């Protein structure tokens, strides 16, 4: 869908976190990344070669991917200059911003004049069906979290990598804009019309080989009141055979919801499994993924060991420890 | 929002069921209905005076409401003639059809020429916020069902009527197109973008008097895999103080999902309450509404008594028995 390889646009990112989309692409599909384009004052650095548009084009890049959040919800004149120049240089543009490229008349006009394509991955481009609940062939695993932004995408990508390294058949199925930019395909679930949410996930994870695993990126949390409906649709549309529980242990409250405490892993395990078994009575919880980024090495190892003993499930931080044990747990099902 | 009173358009309805939207308006807001307009071959009859456009206009009708489903997903030429004539006669049009009036160029052109308004209640006209989960003042009750189309809207409307008759403060809050046509306002939840579902329900049920009840129309079912995400958003966005369980006892399987059996009322009670208490720890289950339309009088009474004994909750068919006991249960909380 989106032509590779990419030149990653970091703009005037105020810090590394602002460029996390670009970081994700570079981490998971390094072969897709020719270089980075940074404007004056950019505080992010992916460690890729800094390139001008001309240099990147000469190096084979096809698409300029906006890998950075914009400030104040507008595409600034400074960005516009670069984006217009990129179109003129022969790049397609790809973006997951809330502001759509297709709603910027100048970009639309220049893209048309230059015969280039604008990809807004935040917007569905498919008319999804209503879910029919029919059992599909192949296996599916879904990452479910105690909260939003606890590492569900990272877990799914790491699991996919570990499974392929082990010679197993798997496909990462993106359900958010970063995942879609990384893989070039997927469902921007948070932008899907309510009636078609579960159907979009059925569409995303069709019949497959009996020994193939779709690794479905999770969204939200059943315990996050803003987005729980999205999580619910993933559980019922995905009809997972296995769930991986994802958790970040240092949160004081649910993301964006002061006053809402995080649920226990046991609560998420029991509730998710009960709901998943409506669509797939054979679903099991296969493992736990802990995001230990705010912990020291020893503390992280101890925490994972404690959770493993407490829940009786393989427990790792895929970033620190790899996802091999989660992959093995799935392969053993 | 939609100007009243209405002339109800029944078109060429092949049976009474096809005109159930019109029936709902007539049942719940009879004062809003001046008459009915039926085309040749129409098999539905609301018992309202049959009127031409001219007669209805003379009787004060302001809006022609399409109260009938269309066949084959198109607005037929025969319907178009009537709709165009209605605009020319000075009516606004209101519709809950999937085919939008605003996407019919002839209707748009005539409406503009005549200075009339086209209302497509299936499409949100508000930019809803993302839910913030903040506790709101006033009381809320939500109807939750074992399945889709078991009578949740009817239950909520009957409850609203019973509460007002008892001198209690209440407002029916519509979340589907029929409810919106009945009241002239609400959220077409099935057409809302995923990220904003819960926020749309917070918007629909704002702060209110401490003794005021918002009676929120339910949608879908936690056990219906096609639409469970919508139900989830109602439970978390509505932050209900009370739930009414709704059930239709004669279903062989979930609506549209052969192979999916209905859950028990106990399962729906426990799961709904657990989820509701994430947003409102004080939520309780207040009563049960049984749709006994496919049962005889004795069988219906016996069934409700059995459920009442089984669950220890007031159990009625609001259509047969009224909703007074449910209203009393809420008033007693």
C-alpha cells in the first residue's frame, strides 16, 4: 500500500518521544528506512543518516513518512515547505496525523500536479463489513492491557519477530496508525464507525493456514472508560485463541483518567478471558508482557519473576528479555 | 431539532414491521403525529388519519418523517415523487435510512430551492469529545440486553413515561435513529467514530439535578460479537447508577449469529455490573424487563414471576404490565 523504502521526517521534534512513530518504524522495519530528515532545532535522532530530499531520492527512498507529532494540531508553514518540496522531488507522503494531508488544499494540488499519492493512515480506506462471528481457520493472539499505551504494539511486534525467528508462521496485524506505517497495512480501528469495528477486525484477520498465527495489535483497555468499546471489538472481532496480558507497573492512575486506578493483572485476565470465550470458547491466556522501562535491571527481573509465580504464566519484558518465551507458549498450544 | 408535529410516511410498507419506526413515534409521542401518508399497496396502518400532503400541511404538520424501511437499499422513484412534493409543499424531511437524504442530489436541490431542511438522524451532527470519565451529577439508568432488539428502547421509553407519571424527574436519552426521531434529539451511536463513542454518551447525559434520572436507551449486547463494543461504550460513557436487564425468552440464537446461544440473565447481570462498576462503583441492577410478545398472557405472567423469584429483582413486561414497578425500584435507590 505505502511504497518503500522511506525517508523518515522528524521535523522540529521537541524531544525523542515526539518522534516515536519514526522510532517504531526504524526499530521494526529498519530495512525500510533510508535515512532521516531533521529540521533546524529537531531534538530527536534515530541514528539514521541525515539526508536532504535529493540525497534520499538518489538513495532510492519512495515515500516521506511523517514520523513526528505536530504541535497545536496544525501543519506549520515550516513543515509545509518540506512536504511540498518532497512531492516536487517525487516522494509520496504518508502520515498518521489527526490533520489529514488530504484536507490541505496546497498539498492536494501539488500532489496532483506531480502525480504523487497522499496516504492518511488514520482514515479507513475500506468499507468494512458488520462482523458475522463465523469461526475462521488459523490461529490468532491478541494483546490486552491493564491500560492504554502499556506496550501492546511493541509486544505484538516482538512476538511476531520471535515467532518468525523460530520458523513459525505469523503476521503482525496493525490496528493503529504507527503499526500501519510500520507495516504499510492494517485497520485504523479508533477511526472506524462503531457498527463496523468488530467487522473490521474480522476483515483484518481472515482465514489462514491452520498453523499460522495472526498477532493482533491491541488498543485501549477494558478498564479504560474512554476506549473500552474499541478493546471489546478487538476481543470479539479477533476471536483470539490466545491472549497476552500487557502491563506497565509504575502508573499511578489510568492514562488520562485521574481517579481511575489500574486493575490487577488477575482482573484483566479473568474479564478478558470471559469475554473472549463468547467468540472462541477455547481461548486461553498464554503469557504476560511487562513494560519495565521505568525499572532498573534487577527490579525488572524480580518483578517479572514475581508475576510469573503469581499467575503461573510465562512473564517477560519483550524489550529487555525478548519474546521467545511468549512465542514458545503459543507454539505449545 | 426536528420541527413537530409530523406527518408519518409509511410508503409502500410490505407489512407492519417495516413501519416500526413510525409505529414507535405514534406510540410514544402521539401528540407529535398529525396523520399518516400511505402509498398504493401499503400494508401498514397506524390507525392515524390518512392524509395527503396538502391536508397534513393544513392540519399543521411541519416535517414528513420517513417511518418505514426502504427495500434494496435505494430510495425508489415512487418515494422520490412524494418526498419532492413534500418539500415543495413546505415540509422538512427527516429520515433514519442508511441512504442519506443529503446524498440524493435532487432532494438537496429541491430542499435548497424551497428553503427546507433534510434531517438524516443516522449521521452524527456533533463533534463529540473523547470521554473523560469524570463523575457527573444526577442519576442515570441504562437498559442492557441479552441480545440485540429485545426491547431496550421500549423499556427505556416506558420507564420514562412511568417515572413522569409518578412525578419523578426523568429524560429519555435516545441512542438510535428511532429514538432520535421520536424525541427529535439524541446520539446515533452506531454511526459514531470508535474513539468518541463513550464521549458521545457523556455528552448526551450531562450534569443534572441530583434527583433527575437520565434513562439511556441501550444498544447491542455485551454478548453480541458484532456490536458488543457499542454496548461497552454505553456502559462506560453512561456511568449508570442502575441497570435494567432486558430479555426476549424465545430466541433460538443471538440475532443474526446462528451458532451463538443467548447468555443467561445471571451472566448478563454479573458481567454488566462488573463493567459498570469500573465507571461507577455504586451501580446496581434494579430490575428486569421481559419482552413476552411471543407468549400468551398466562405464560408471560408465569415467566416474569419465575425470573423475579430467580433473580430477586422486580420483573415486568413493560408493554403488558407497565413499567411502574421498575420506576419504583429506581425511586427507592
